[in-house]
């Protein structure tokens, strides 16, 4: 474990040294764009509802840096997310994963729509029958 | 002394609220004339006393009376006068007092206006009295703003600098006028069930209150979003934060209610559904109050460590919502729906509107409360952020906006879809042109943006068509303006949201005086950074010259303010707007001899709030038409009576 950490630290220092004017930005614009996308989808752990992208908190700055380190090491976006989820839990994802305990969250809105649609269908059907009865 | 006057006034107001509750409900019986008179006068008396208590607290804030605990904890002598006055609602105790003040104002209006039958008004005052008594009890026992401090400190702790801002000064009263205003619709709905008068008349009596609440809620949310935009310093306008969602949910249901009540008034259709929406709307206001005021949001555990307030509100919530729903379940089945209409008709359109808005509200509800629920039940922590709402909420609204133009163009009972489509054909053309030209001209090319522009073009053009098709523009009824303005507002906001989301540019750089940075065609040159002494803060003010094609456009002065009393640093952004696009600057930290400068160019950002204003003006047009129509009706009746 320790050598990996050390390597990471070294990487961190190196990417840190490679910064242009923007503090901590990756020099490759493509990689930097990926980092920005990622930090918008991840949550600042100590703030109320802010993404890593928006937060001023020191921890968020550290995590923004960590994302860049992982990208520099060659991680894909998914690998970076998996890396962070393994350490901080699902809480860090702004978009909760689809798993049995979030089924209600994800399918709830569509269930309401389906139920509402069915009710509207029945009401409209009855209203039409009534209108016909009135006319007859 | 003022503290004691306030305390006494509040206690007496509680007594009067109980009297209003009992007499109001008793007055709903057939021969309750005396009780009704008592309900009216005690409701007005309750309003006067709460206003007195509120004035007393304001006086304590203005004179910096630090022997009052609430003032000592939330005010400061050096604070400008305006923020001493608005600071009254910048804290828990004061904002709860504002809450009941607004409730009492609505009670007083109901008592004075006497809309609907005497029994209906009386029962509505009774329900308002019940709500007021519960909240006054809450204030007196858990959130008393008049508690004393002995010995008083020499200086107060100050107000959160983020709240020391003109936008936030008017945002909470506006929001409360809407939030709490839904209590009037709730009270009338419960009254209709209690008095056995759940017919079209209650909806007519309650409509001005629904409109008033909706206008205030719309304006309050718009102002809040604008404040977040310029004050938080990140250029965002909506964060799907639970506190924002708490206001959005009642707005969605209130919008559904306004539409459903239209059918109930006109044809007596959907009676029970309209009642249910009125109950749901205010229930969501109560849930919002619980979320914001109990501390449950910051953390479930913070809530558990000091649960008095939260548990109290939770009990009120269960009693009010449970009671109203039980009443509904008991009385509503007796209501015959009686609606008879063709599948293609305004009624069906209104039903679809209601299903979509309710589903949208349910989505926000799930997204806001699910993480709390999951944490409480399983201990698993998840976050529900903007990506969730983009997948669930946005498609529902897309369908809704697509269907909006058909509503006003379909007739009651039996609509003509062909005629409606013919009338709307030019709008479809405009939508196609808007979408396609966007794809052709603007880069980066975005299919989603093109779709959104087409949708916005469709709903805005349809609103214009709706006005021109109904006859001479001058002789149009106010209700035509109301729906056209509100629906067009929806499209305008959509344009703004799309523009800022898709084409926003950002730039961050560290600049020393004289250095420049480019953003979206502009060049920003930092001239210098000066220290500024404000009334209760010290600021670093950057002077930034904005150049375009070598010519100076404007000079902008973003600030970074340090408030020593509160120990906080906030950024005061500078915004240069053309009406179509915003250039937005925020000053960051000093780094060596340079300063971090963040810049955003947000195309169409102002449209977000223009759209909100359009919607609110639509509501005002509707309210104005309603009050005028009533006066016109009232005169012949008075003549007839003679």
C-alpha cells in the first residue's frame, strides 16, 4: 500500500508542478475537461448540496486534486468514480446508483405518472359515457 | 419593556386564536350567527396582536436591545438600518413570528372579505384559528423570540453576511406570503368539507387567495433563485437544494390547483380532486417548514440531538395533514363528480396538466426526502443531486410544456382538436425555425438546446396566437392575458435555463494588476485592487476594465468582503448585463501579488427571471380580472336586492 501512496504523492507533486495559470489544472485540455465533468457529478462531502465543482471547502479542493491525479495515472471516469465510492461511499455521487434500495427513488416518478395516467383514462372514459347518456 | 409587550401580545393572540378556532367551527352550524361574529372579530384581534408582537421585536432589533436573546444572537450595532429591520426574519425565532404574522394577515383578509357563504367563511376562519394556535404554541414554547438575557452583552453576534443583501431582504416575506397563503386555500377546502358546501362556490371564494399565494410563491422563488445567482458567487441559478425544493413542491401543486379549480368553478367537475390539491398544497408548505426549520436537513443526527422543535412541527404536520385527509376521506365520497365531457376538451387538458404537475411534485418530493428516509431506515447515505432531476423532472416538464398551448385553445366539454391544431400551426412553424436555425448558426451545436428552443418558441408563439385569435386585443378578458403571460413566461424561463446551461463559459485566472484574461469575446484587465471600508465590513475591491475588440465596454468592481463581527468572508459579485447575456465576475483569494478572478459569461441568463416575472404578472392579471368581475357582479345584485 505504502509504495502506491508514495507514487500517488509524487504524481500529485508533479501534476502540481505542471499547473498552468489555473491552480491545479491538468495541462492536457481533454483530460482537464474530463476532470471538470467528474467534479460536477461528485459531491462535496462536507457542504450542503454543493458539487465538488462549486465548493470552497479545503476537502473539496483536495478531492478535485485527487481526481486529476487519478486521471493523470490513466484511470477512466468510471474508475475514478469507483475509486472514490470505495473510499467515501455512494454519498459522493450526485446521481444515486440504481440498486434495490433506490428503486423507489428512480421508478417512483414514473409510477406516479402511470397511476395518474390510468386515473385520467378512467375519468375521461366515464365522463364520455355520462355525456352520451345525457344526450340520449 | 418592548420584550414584555411582545410576549404579552403573543400570549393574548394565542388565546384569541383558540377562540377563533372554536367559534369559527361552531359558526359553521346552521344557527351560529353569534359564533360567526365572534370568529370574525377574534380573527381580526389575533392579527392586530401578532402585528404588535412583530412590531415589538422589530423595535428591539432596530434599537439593538441586546437584553433580548434573539437580538443579541442575531444583530449588531454596526449593521445598516435596513438589515436590522430585515434581520428580524433572518433567524429561526423571528422567521417563525413572520410565519404566523402572514397567517394572521390572511385570516384578517378572510374575515374582512367575507367571500362565499357565511358558514363557509366561518369554518375557514376556524381552520385558520386552529393553525394559528398550533404555531403560536410552537413559538411560545420552543422558539420564543422575546427571551431575556441577563446581563445583556455590549455587542451582538451579527447576522450572516450572505443574508445582508437587498434581494434576500424581500425574498422571505414574499415566499411566506405564498407558502403560508396556501393556508387560505387549505382552510377554505377544509371549511367546504366541514360545512358540507363542497360545490363550485368554495372554489370561487378561495380563488383570489390561491392566485395571491401563487403570485407570491412565484415571485418568491424567482427572487430566491436570482439571489443565489448573484450572491453565492458561482453563477448557478438553481441547485436542487432541499430548501429550494421545499418551495418548489407547493408551487407545483398550487399551479395544478389553479388549473383544476378552474374546471370546478366553471362546470363543477373534479370537485374532490380540487379539494385534495388544496389540502396537498398547504401540506407541502408545512413539510417545507418542517424541513427548513427542524434542522433535519443539515443532518439527521443534528435533528436527533435537539429534537424539541422538529418533533413539535412534526406533530403539527401529522395533525394538520392527517386531520384534513381524514376529513376528506370521510366527506369527499359523498361528492358526485358529475363531470360529463368529450375526451378532446379543456377538461381533459386540465387533467393532463394536473397529472404531470403532480408527478413533477412527487419527483421533487422523492428526491428531497428519499435520502433522509434511507439514512433513517438503513443508515445508508446517498445524495440526490441535479443529475437525478435532469433524468426524472425534466422529461415530465418537457411533455407538460409541449401540451400547454392546447389547453387555452380547447373548448369546455367538447373541444375541436382540428381547429386548435390549425390555429397553432404558425407556432409549430416558429418552433421549427427556432430549433433548426439554432442548429445551423450557433456553436457548439447542441441537439438538446435546439429541442429546448423549439419548445420555448412553440409555447411563446402559441401565447401570442392565443391573444390575437380571441378577438380584438383591447377587449380581451383579463383571464386571457393571465394564461398567455404565464404560459409565455414558462417558455422565456426555458430559454434562459437552456442558454446558461449549454453555452455558459467560465474562466479562472490569477491576475496581477495590469494583466488580462480572455472570456467569450471579452478581455478582462485587472486595474488594481483597493481596500474599502464598508459600514460593517472591510472589502477588497477589484477594478476590472472590460474590453471588446479593443474598446472599453464597462468597468466592473467585484468585491471580497470580510465581516469581522460574524467572522465570515463573502464575495460580492459584479454583473454586467445586456439583457440577453450576463458577464459575471467574482473576486477570489490573493495569491502573491495577484488575485484570483473568476469570470462567467451566461447567455440568456436574465431570461430565467424575466420568465418568472411574466408568470407572476400573469397571476396578477388573473387576480385583477377576478376582483373586477366580482365588483361588476356585486352591483346588479345589490340593485336587485333593493
